C-alpha cells in the first residue's frame, strides 16, 4: 500500500489546515482515489476510545552539552540579526512517495536533532541585548480527535507512527519549542540562502568538539563491521551476475542496523569499474582475479558519517601488479598522514601524497620525459584531491572559505579523509596492458590532535598482507 492509497491528500482532509511552513516540498492531491468515510458518526467513532498517552519527558541528550555553545558562536558573528535555520522539507521521489527524511546539517549541528527531526522544523535565533534567544518551531502531533491523525498520510500518526510533543523535544534538546504555525518571517532575517550565514554555519563545523569525535569514531567502527560483512559475502557476490549489488546491499544492511543509513551512495566497484571515481550503478559482476574497491560509510542517528575506502583482491590474493599498485597508494597515504599536525596547511597533505604518486608513475615509465616541463602529467592517474573535511556531511564544511579550507591551517579537532589512489583506465594506452583496468584507493578518517593525528580507521586492515589475511579470516 502506498502512502496515499484510498485516502485524500492532507489538504483535502485535514481540519488543521492553518497556513504553516511546508513539511513536504510538494502538495499531493489524491482526492480522486479517496474512499474515506466522511459521515459524522464515523468521524466521532474513529476519534474516540483511545487510551490516554502519558506525557513522559526524556532526559536531555548528551549533545546538548555542546549545542548551546555552537549557537552562541554563531550568534556572536551576527549581532542584532535574526537568524532562521530551516531543517528542510521532505523531498519528493515520485508522485506521492518521498525520500527518507534528513534535516539540513547546519540545523542538526545547531540543535542536536538528528534522524528523528521533524520535517519543516525551523530553528530561530532572535536577537537580544546579550546575544540571541533560540526557539525551535515544528509541527506538533495532532490529537486523536483531529482527522490529521488518521487522514493525513504525510504527517498523521496512523500513517507514519508516533511523533513527539513540543515538551518532549524541548526536554531532549534543552531548547524552547513552539508550534510551527506560530512562526512568522520578518523583514531582514537571514536564512541559509544568505551566503554569509551559510558560510559561517559551515565554518563552525571545521573543528569538532569532543562529542563529535566520539560520534565519528562510532561511525567508523560501524563501517568496519560493514566491511567485514562484505568480505564474508564475496563468494555470494561472485556467484551473481550483479555481484556489486550484493556488496552494496550487504553494506547498506549494516548501515541500517547500526546507524541511520549510509552517509552517501555506496561505491561497490569491481574490476575496471574501480577506475570510475564515483561508480554507484553497482550493477557489474565480481570476478575472481579482479580487485573490489569499496568506498562506503555508515551514518549514525546523530548524522555523523564515516567515509572509508578499502581495495581488496576478490580471490583473496593480490597479483604481483595489483600489489605493486596497492603498495604505491599505501605509501602515498602513509606519507600524507605522517605530516599531519596542527599548524601545517591543509593543502600540504595533498601535495605530500602527490609526491609519491608522481615518483612511482615516473619510475614505472608512464610519464612523458620532460625535465623542464612543470605539467603534472601524473594527475592523469589521480585526478581527485587527497583530503576533504568529514562530519555530518561526507564532504563537510564545503561552503567554508578557501583560506580556511584548502589553504587553512590545521587545528586540533579537525577531522578529514586521506584517500590517495591510482586509476588506470581500461583503454589508457599510456600504461602497459597489465595495468589497464586496475583502480586502487585507500581512504582513512583522520582526527588532528594537539601534537599530531590519530587514524580513526586504523583498525581496518591496510597493508597488502593484512588485507589478504583479513579476507581469509572473514570467510572462515
């Protein structure tokens, strides 16, 4: 049964049709399919004889120890300005179905409201003489005496399950709440459509607090379990003509079991598909003798996500040329990580990895011989960057200014990836035939410490020998 089978749309049936901000990005009208009884006797009957629901208030979430400080930091940048942070509406997938809801990362960061956020919610920071006062607006559940309960498939509890009250959310997030219909826009307010506010909210996440570091490690640990699941399922994947979908499905199952979902579309790239950087069709076979590049991450209910890549031999053993490429990429990753510490430039991490990539591709004879030519020919085999910030977004802090991102100075608490690779396209005539179709990437999640860094994903095997043992043990 689809979300609107046999019922009218919310606009047609709900008595709670006050003009409020949208919780869904489109209005659906299926009144031509409605079979809902409309008699007063039926409405009285379905609205009555329900047990009382005690109002149990939850304890404040651990994240609330940090969200007030985050809001204060943003407040200090916009003295006297009203700030309006929209969680966002449900996005239409097709006709009357919608994608699984996920709030905007800035909203989740400032409120602590993750996977259980209500669509259409709004955080407002109203200016006061001493900063800003926060209010969280959302559409509270309607009573059982309202036809919203049974006749509104978009937000009615009969359709989507229990929803929280204003008091429950206020207690959990330690922030005042108000009904969504009470929200009113004012002239001069700033929303995330404002470039300055969007940039500030993004830059606010460049340095993670202690709560965030714990969540990042938990996301990595859940992802490690997903990789173990995939290795155990490799024989099954090899037996199916769309084995990459077996890989994707097995990992995504772990993401739903131990988290909210995947942090991004899983890349399950076998054979030459590994040379396509964002291969997400995942419809190919998984053949003995090829490599499998798995780039995947679990997103927790807090919305923090891991982003890990491992490249493994499907048969369990690297061929000599596969091992040669793999160990070159591993050396590049280790060289980049070795320089990470507070005070260096973020872009230096990439440059350190590329020194290794250039050296190997030159030693192997793949680059034009030109002593005085500054062209970075080696980038043919690794066109992407080595690192990006990581957090609630897989490419976190993306709206931060370049001088704070690529050219920014590393600070303790920053979390980012290190992910060099080598990709030799199957039709690339600049490399010997034995290299063609090989793609290798090794990606880890790194947190900067006071005197260096910690690899959050160090527990996931990385060396060629350890990877081969990892596969063998996973399939016993």
